């Protein structure tokens, strides 16, 4: 017969969950450095965009001022020339408005009293001629660009140059401002707000490295991660630096954190996969055990039924003249009926336990009496199978509270097992005694014994040891010991097993001497 290929549950779990996630984590670990670099780049880009936003803001407020100025200018008497006193230069609204000759860029009416300043402005404007022409082209297409020029005349004096169009005539506008004051008054609040708790933003003079503004009082960093010139104030640099830890540390932390999370998720997945595998395995095992149970029980029922029907038929035909033989047949029928009712009892007990309907009715019982009754009922059985049974009872035991029927069934199960699992050495000892707060019944045999590993499992429902020829051939449902365990627990008692493979077993049912009366379990 060809062996069918069955996909094992662990293979499914491995293929579907564990292998892909572990591979993914391995790849992530291998590419940790690349990831750090990517994170670092992204982060640096983000810092750049923060600086960009401050630059944008600088442009916006400057444009707003200019618009504001024009509003006021149109409301006034449309002078084309302003004289700006030098002591007002510090003020951001200081303006020189001047018409330009669009072709030659000659500056008429240039009223700045200070000659050297006037000279510097003129020189600067000349050198920037091509830029100014560009500004003119821009304004024609509706875009007012501003350029900033640092002046030597006075420290922090910056000239903003832009062109406006008045009645189709271009005007060159010069705005002189004190850059330090401008940054301090107009940009600082914004810088402060943008930096928040995580960043430090500084403004320094490009050439002198003089600190003009810093979002963090008294603690301006010397080194910054990213620098960007202020568009309107080209001699000033905006610098940005994350607070506390460096950007590569940050990237490293982030990458390690991600990997940590990934490993955690992997572990959870593996844990889940293991649980899933265990459950599937358990279900498969249970399914197998149940099907074994059905076939075992059917077999167990069929054998006595076949015997009963065979002997009953022979008797019914009335052909048996020999009275002793007839008696033997009756005995066999009786014995098989007993065996059948034992099996049916076990199944009924089990179903009652499973559905929670098992009831114990407690009364005063003497465990020695139970031993006597069960052993005498089994006497025929023992003799027939060649068993030597020794009974060792402690006659001094006083009555205890318990369910007689239940304890009887427990003892029958133990004796049944002792018979089933004995080989050549057919010796059974049934004893009773007391131990601490318990009285106990013990059934000892010299049979095949149970391995330490199996001892933990034999009380599970349907569990049967199938290793070894005798255990394999012995018939049973795997329910006996699980029922015994349940009934003994219902008495607040416990079961002890001493067993060695090949040497025999002892099962001890311990029942509390002082048992509170229990009605149900
Ligand atoms: P079963 O119907 O198979 O006897 P039980 O629940 O009574 O079911 O026992 C469970 C298993 O424990 C048995 O299949 C057997 O392997 C093992 N076992 C029980 N009693 C003994 C014993 N006295 N000696 C050896 N093995 C035993």
C-alpha cells in the first residue's frame, strides 16, 4: 500500500508563520545599517524642511511689511523719495523708496546724507545690476522677489532690494534694516515655537560666527547638524540640532527599537504558533484516541455478547445433559453479563461526569467491607485466571463518610486493571490502612508496570498505553482511571501510584477520614 503524504501541523505552522516572520527579521537585522542611514537621511531632510519653513516665514513677514508700507504710501502724498535719518536705521520699517530708470539704472534723488553709506549702496547696486534686472523681469510677470545685501557701513546693516511697479513704471525699493534687531524681534518667537522641546535652532553671523539668536537660552550648541542661509539675510545662517541626543544616535535608537519590536512580534507569533500547533496536535490526538475508544469499546462489548449468545443458545437447545457443564455455562453467562455491565457502567459514569451530572451520595461506609464484597465477587474470576489474591486489611479502621457505590466502582477498576496488566506473575494484594488524615485502599500487582512518563498520563480520559505486547492486546476504553480519579476527587481524596516497568504497580486510593458531606461533584 502506498504511504499517503500527510501534511503535519508543525509543517503548516512553520511554513505559514514562523519561517516568513523569522526570515523577515533576519533581513531586517542584516540591513540594520542601511536602515539607520535611511532614517538618518529622512531625519536630516525633516530638519532641512524645518529651516525652510523659518525662511519661508521670514519672506512672508517681509512681504507683509512691504504691502503694509504701500498701503500707507498710497494713502499719503505719493512722494517718490524718502529721507531716512540714520538714527532710525535700527527700525525695521526704515525705507528708501526710489524710482529707477529702467534702462540705465541711474538713481536720481538718492537722499542719504551719509556719503560713505550712499557710496556703498551705489557700489552694491552696481555690482548686483544683473540681479536687479532679473527682479525687473520677475515683477513684469507678477512676482515680487526680494534680495538681501549685507552692508559694510555698519554691523548688521542689511539692505533689502526689490522692485515695484507703479503706473507702469518700475521703482527700485531699498529697505535698510538692522538684521540683528530684525532676527531678535521678528524671527525669534517663531524660532522658539518651531524648535519646541526637541530641537535647538540658532542664528549666527556667517563670517564672524556671532550668535544672534537661539531657541534655547544660555545653551547654544557650537556644532549643528544642518545649516541654511536666511534667504533675505544672506550673511546669516540658521542652524538646527536635535536636543539631547545626536541624529545618528537617534537613528540608531529608532532602528534598534524597530528591530526590538519586530523580535517581540516574532516571539509572540512563535508563541502563538506553538499554542496553535499544540492545540491542533491535541485535537488530532483526541480524534485518534476517540476512534480507538470506539473500536476498543465495540470489541469489549462484542466479545461478552458473543459468548453470552453462544452459551445461551446451547442451553436453550436443551442438548446439555451434564448438569455440571450446564452450571459452568450459567456461570460464564453470569460472568460475561457482569463484565458487560461493568463496561456499560464505566461508559455511563463517564458520560455523567462529562455532562456534570455525576452525583455522589455520602453515607457512613467501611472500606474493608467494600474490599470484602468486591474480592468475593471477583473470586471466580481470580480462580479461573489463576490469580493469587492476598488481602491485608487493617481491621481497626473506623467508618468514614463516602459514596459506597463510587468507591466500589473505583476498586473494581483497579482490580480489573491489575488482572489485565499482569503477565506470568499473577499475584494481587488488596490492602487497607490509614495514613495521616486518610484511610486508603491499595491494589498491588506484579504486572507489566508503568513508566514514570506514562504515570502522569494514565488518568487522562481515553489515554491508554499501547507500548508492549500485553498492553497492546489488553482491551479497554481508557476511561477507567479517569473515572476513578474523578470519583476520588469528589471525596476530596487523592490517588498515589508506585510503579516500575516490568515489576508491577500499586494504586492507592486515599480517602479523607474527616470528610465534609458532599452531595454532588
Ligand atoms: P483501560 O481501559 O485501558 O484499562 P484505564 O484508564 O483503566 O484504561 O487505564 C489507563 C492505562 O493505564 C491502561 O491502558 C494501562 O496502560 C495503564 N494501567 C492501568 N492500570 C495498570 C496496571 N495495574 N498495570 C499496568 N498498567 C496499568
